[in-house]
């Protein structure tokens, strides 16, 4: 997928973000610090990680600055409500940066944290892939806790199979 227009990217990304928010909304606040294994990201870490990477790695590098990723610990936001507020604020700030771009800016080059030069539009595409990756981890974490999670497109695989034509 090539991104040629800031507005089409924003429209698409906001749909991705809406699906991520639907999963975050079902996180039981008492499980914000759940991790499947000591030393691994907690649910809160996952949410803060998506937010901090979006703003401080992608947002900074597409602006021509170095990554300023601060990590994803509780010092950024502690507790469910504060973590969700942080998540939303980092997204707001990143969208402000992106909305300030022209379509031509998408073809500019930026430097990744590993000092690889990449087109801004390709880096934005990687940002979406990154969010989807961590959203999937949130689904797994919540399934481990027996929390009912929303279907990403409205139907489960079993429902799609039931509604499908039998070949």
C-alpha cells in the first residue's frame, strides 16, 4: 500500500485507531498490570508502548528529528484511566504533526532510529503495522484473562464460516 495523500492516510489510520480503542475499552482496570510472565510487558505497558512509539519515535522522526522514545513504564501514566488518557493525548499530538504535512512531504526521507533512510509514507505504514502487532498482543492477553473481546470486523471466524456458502 502506497500512501499518496495525507488525508487518505489520516482517514485510514483513524479507522485502525478506532479498532485499537475498542480493545482497550474492554480492559478491566484491575488487570492493567497483568503480564503473562515476569519481565514481559503488562497490558498497561502495551498501551503506553503503542502511544509512546507513535509520538516519540514515529512523530519525531517524520518531523526530521531523532527518536525520543521514553520507554513504556508506569512513570508515563499509572493506572487504567491515566494510561488511556496518555494513549489518547499521544495520538492527538501525532495527528497534529501528520495533519501539518503536505502530500509532497510524504515523499521526503526521514531517518529511523537505526539510521536507515526511508520515505515518510513508508515509515507511516510501518507505524500502522506496529500498532496492529501490539493490538493483537492485547487480544491474547485479554483472552488469557477470559475477557470477552470485540470482533475486529463484527463477526467471529465461526460466524463467517456458518454464513459462508458450502462448497
